[in-house]
C-alpha cells in the first residue's frame, strides 16, 4: 500500500507546476499569460461590440488575464470569460495524434474603449 502515500503531495506539486508555467516572476512580470490575439470571423464580429478574443495560458486565472491585458494595452477591462478548448484528433497517414489543448479568453472593455493594434 505504499503507492497511496504519494498522492498526498500531488495537489501541492500541481500548484507549483502551474505557477512555474505562467512565467510570473518575482517582480510581477506577466509576459506568459496572454499568448496571442485570436483572429476569426466570430472574433472580428465581437470586436465591433467591444469584446476581444485572446489565446491565453492554460493555467491563467481571470484576474491574471485582466491585469495583463490592462498593462499591455492601457485600457479598462470590465469582464473576462474563459473557455477551455480541447485539442482535435489528427490522422496523418497511419499515424494518429492530437493537437494541444488551449484556452481562449473573451475580454469585455469599458464602453467607448477600443484596442488599437
């Protein structure tokens, strides 16, 4: 029954792994949270209404995403919605694989504000 004792520390290890993957430094550097702007037809339609879509780190929380966007663009974030997108199964020849899971964040700005790229 020795293998059950290893499960006690798994929650603590998971928290340390998540914080390490975010690249959040001691000085509050949040460069690893927002990865890219997500450009699709639906995202472009939402941007006209004041909601912008970004690809973010899989381990980022809503407050971290909000503060990173505010620092990057100098705007005020009203709301953050987050969706975990599952990777797709891909078949190439006889090899079967899977694309990576990723996280999408929809950022709602204060009325009248626009992100200029």
